[in-house]
């Protein structure tokens, strides 16, 4: 894991701009790094890359049929799964139509995500505290990044992201969308070749620890 400033220095060497004649400030390169990180994050989500995932422990509240995740999962972005530790299985998510069409089921059988209001509803009201495991993809918000910000994912994608930025920097004056698409494809292929084997595809089964 390195600061973006460190990576910018490396990119400047690669594009023969160590004396800052092509890019007089780091601002345009920082912008390219921020875009590359956002794109890499979506690639990780689409392809189920393991290191981009996160798990937190949630607890139900007695006599309340939802869990407020506004504080405990403030960085929530994309759902992976909610699991009940007591029965070692997934609490299956429903869509809005299913939720409003089905009668109340067992407490830990179904749930509904209300992301706009930071709530997970349970199809039943717990009478006691239950421990749940929630897996998700967190947000990667680059809006506050500066050159002193450290790269995400413990630096695993630093070289891949630098290569993307290097090629974009060399071609900033070219209005060629096909080249940008080629860079995106290349970045995705590099991430998959490096890390896809660490991720096991989800298998639907009754007991998630069977």
C-alpha cells in the first residue's frame, strides 16, 4: 500500500515527465488515479473478487422487525449475503413484490433491503437478540482523495492501476473512445488473472456451512 503521490512519481518516470513539463501539477494525474480506482472497484464487484468484500456482525433488536445499518454498515454499497449464525444458513433476500405478496415466514428465512433508509427488514419480528453476519461490498469514495491518500485494497491493485493511468496519461490528447475501452478491458483481465482464483463462486445450498 502506497500513497497516490508515490504512484504519481512512478508514473511520471514511465511517461518521461520527471521534470513536470507535460503535467506541471499532480492534479490531472490524481484525477486519473481516482477514476482508475473507481473503475477497478466496479470490476472487483462484478467479478466477485474476494479482497474487495467486507463482513460485519449485526444484531437484531427484540420486538423490532428490522435492523438499522446506518451506523454499523455506513460504507455499504452492494449486497452479498446475510447469514444467521444460529442455524448456519443464509437469510434469503426478497424483492419488493415478493415481500408484499408473501405471508410472514419464519424469522430467519427472508429479508428485504431498504437501502435508501439504511434498513434490513426481517419477515418476522424477533423476540430476542439474534447475531447475524452481513457480507457486502463497501463503497470506495474517491471524492476526498488527495495525493497523500493511501491506495485501497492494501495496495494489491497498485501496479494494475498505475498501468491504466500511465496509458491514459500518454493518450490524454487523443479523443479515441475505443482506446479507453481497450484499457478498461485490459485492466479487468489483469485483475481477474491475478485474483479470480482466490474467489469461490457462491453455491446455493440449504446450509451455507454444510
